[in-house]
C-alpha cells in the first residue's frame, strides 16, 4: 500500500468490520414487531371464536326459560318467570308494565263477574258472551234467541231485558264504551240500502237504550256499524245467521297501549293447559 504526504488512506467502517453489504441491524426490531402483531391477531381471533355447542345450549336455555321453545331435556321455565307471565306475548316487558297489565286484567275480570251476576239474577245468563283482549271487555249479545229480527233494527223483548241488566252495572263504569253493530251476509231490503246502514242502526238502537233508559253518559259512548264484515259463524242456517245478527258492547280499556298489548298474553297464560 502506498502512502503519500506522510498520511494514511481512511478505511471504511464496513470494510473494517469485515462486512461489504448495507447495515441490516434494523431487521431485528422489525421481526420483533411482526412477531408481536402476529401474537395480537392470534389472541383476537381466539377471543372472537364462539363455541357453537355452548352457544346453542345457552340459546335453547334462554328460549325455554321464556316459554318460547320446548325442549326434550329440562324445562326451567318455572324457575325464570311465574306461570302467568310465560305466555309468548309477554316477551321482555318491564316489571312496571307487567304489573299494570295484571291490574287492568283484574279490573276487567271484576267487571265481567259483576255483569254475569246481573244477568244471572234475571235468569238470562246464557244471553251474552264475554271476551277480554287488548281492547278491553267485549259483551257479545248473542244466545239461543236472536236480539234482532231479519232486516230490522228493533230490539226484541229479550234484548231489552239483557240491556237493562247490563246497563245497571255499566252506568257506574268510568271507561268509554263502544257499541258495535253487525249484520248477517244476506243483502238487506228497504229501507236499508246496505248492511252498513242496517248494522249502524242496530248499534244506535242499543246505544240509545243504554243512554236513555239505563242512564249511561252519552259523552262516553259511541255507535259503530261493521256491516257483515266480522261474522262469528259461517253458513246460511238460521243459527249462524242469528249469531251474526248481533251487537257487541265493548268496555274500552283506558290503560296505555304498551300495557294493553300484554293483556292477551296474561289471559293465555292463565288458560288451562
């Protein structure tokens, strides 16, 4: 090696270290980072994986507990909800709404018992049918004898007796009352052009008797005609026609809508199995 000017030529660091390529010490940190990321993704994947068998068991248990799905194994429904709240319509309602619905149902049942007692006292217990649903209490004026003659809105003597019995109880009820008239499927003749006029006339006659003869307040009653659109029985025999020639007296529930929606489920839950 030649030397000029008494100095030495500087040797590059990589040559001094015996390495002729670029510096790759950064690879160690990079590989450490990749390893940590891989571990992170493995942990996340493990956390997100669901044991399908355990999930199915949990789903079936919850469904059984809420009375929505039967199982061949163990039925825990009685340990989760009391029997009166296991009907499918109850769902996941709040305790406050359930309590209010039960209280409303109790009031409607009490009213039904009073109405039934009034009819029994007059020996005409079989002349009305009672239904409790999300609307309230429906009193159907149907029975062995018809309340209206064919193509007529005039109340029969039997109908007057029944209305007087019901009116003696309804006069003290604060709820609004809807009187709903119905006709059979046969086309009416004069003076009624359609079944709408005929059914509305029947509802009006019942309403007038309850207000004028039995003392109900007119500002909490209404009359509605449904024509032949809501029959109770199919067919053209005398019994079917008589059942469809009717008036329903509906004592409307004044509870909130979300509370009234729970009543059918409570009624169904009380039905014998």
